[in-house]
């Protein structure tokens, strides 16, 4: 006779991945809302940051 083991599935909220995604979504949403107050999209912010970083690099010959 074989014994079968059944385990109850844990609640979604008990998984670390759930909380990491939850916090990430909250931070991203807040950041997007703060930028929107200045009429800037996340895409525009990324482009401006890339431009600023590139402009601080020394010129290459």
C-alpha cells in the first residue's frame, strides 16, 4: 500500500516573490506619478538621464 501525501498550497502572500513584485509595482507607480506632476513620462526621464550621463563622459577621439 502506498501512502499519498497531500499538502495544502500556501497563501500567495506568503511568497517572497509576491512581496518583491508588490513593492516594485508600488515604487514604479509612485515614481510615474511624481514625474507626471511635472508633465514628464518615465520614457522621457530615461532619455534625459541617458543624455545627461553621455554628456558627462569625456570626448573620445
